[in-house]
């Protein structure tokens, strides 16, 4: 398989936690991931050294970043600086986001990976 061109459905799924699955591509300095969150699933407060940028592809999600809270919908973006506490809760229809991290999410290599499969959410 080419390392330059890959279909999203051909990427291994990474179980970030129950109800949250990512499909990620790593470059030399960045990770880009499409992340599916099941309806009403919550990602508890956490922080990481990685700067994170993202946008909502479908559904909705309420995010707490630092001292700010927003409910985001398709087309909305967010920026999470390095080591800033944040959490998220998917809306009633679930949510699919694109996240970009710098540096790469090397810690994800330790998580459970499953064989590639098409997302149930996007596309």
C-alpha cells in the first residue's frame, strides 16, 4: 500500500476509548485523524503536549477548552494549545471530527488497533 495515498477506509481503527474510534495518518511531524464519537459519549478532561486543531465534519459536540465552553456543529473549528485541559461530549446524533496534532500522537501506537473498516459515520 502506498504511504503517500491511502483511502480513509483502508486505515486501521484506533480505539481511543469505548465509543471513540480514530483513523489516523502520521507524517514526519503531524498526525491527522478522523475521529468518530458515538451519541452522547463523553471524553473526560485531559491534556497532552500536542497542539491540536480540529473541525466538525458531522453531528455536534460540546467542548470545554481552558475556560471556554462551546457547542460545535458541522463546519465549526477549534484550537487547543499544548497542555491546555479540555474535554468533549458528543451530541445526540454523535459526531465525526478531523483532528490535526503536532507533534505526532506517538502515544496512540500503544492503544488497541483493529483492522480497517468503513466508518459507520463518515464517509
